[in-house]
C-alpha cells in the first residue's frame, strides 16, 4: 500500500516488487521512508519520485549513504534530475567512479 500512497499505479507497484522483493524485509520507517524523504528534501516532486522508482526500483534497497553521495555528485555537476539519478543509481561503485570521479 505504501508504494501506492507514493503515487505508483498497480503496474508500477508490481514491477517494483518483482524487481526488488527484498523491500518487504526493509524497515518502512527507518529505511524506505527515509530515502523518500531524502529525495523530497532534494526537491523531487511526487511524480518525479515515482519515475525514479519505476526506472530504478533497486534504489530503495541501496544504502542511504550511497544515495546521498550520488545526489551530491550530480548536484555539484548541475545535472541532478529524476532521469540522471535513476541512471546513476543503477551503476556499480566502480562504474560510477569511472564516470564521475
């Protein structure tokens, strides 16, 4: 239900769960909601967050530290957007470093 409350339709919820079923094992309060709050603090709208999660459902399972660092790097380059964040969150650490560091 929480994913629907974010604005994802049934098809997108199914996609997120199919790709990252481990979400059921994560703390809603301490993990999932915290990451969504980070995105909101960065200025992403509800519809942008839905696009990010649709494109990169694994984002919810990655560490908050990784998310914060990658948002910081993109923002410093002036290229932070829902599309760019969804793309870089799919990269391994080595791929990210080769591309941005």
